[in-house]
C-alpha cells in the first residue's frame, strides 16, 4: 500500500525491481518470500547487489554461519552497514560465545547492545 516510506518505488525502473527479486530468489527465497522481503525493506531496491547485498549475504552465511531462514525472518539485515554495524557486533558476540537473533543483534542501540553484552 502506498505510503511515504515506499513512494520512491514509483521512480524505480522495473529491471531494478526484477534484479533485486532475482537476487533474493538466487540465495534461496521463494518468489513470495522475496516479494515480502522487498515490502519490508523497500530501500533494498536502491542497494547495489555487488557492493551491498552480496557481501552482506556472504558475511552472514560464511562468517556468521547463519542460515537463509534467519534472513527470511529479518530481511532488514540488508539495511545495516556491514563494516560499521554488522561486523563489529558479530565479532563482539563471537568473543563472548553468544548467538542471538539478527533483529536483537542489529536493532538495539549501541548503548543498549554493548551494555547487555559487556
């Protein structure tokens, strides 16, 4: 449904929309899951696959040893900075031998996150 949060989609070329859906399909999302992910994170249409989405996906799977299923539950993961948010928090938790859901790892403020996981 139209809102100010997804109004930019009106200016997005159809091929960009197909590319992002295609990317999500290539990593294991169904068509419906890919569409739902794009609705939850419409900014994804502005992200580069090669410079943003793919590196974050590879880090999630290879370094964090997380599953695509987790990504399906929290596609907003793609909206966070890899070097400034994802990597530091992952390494912080790894040092403490702690694994928490992606949303808790990324949505909390720095103050709350680092206070909880000293």
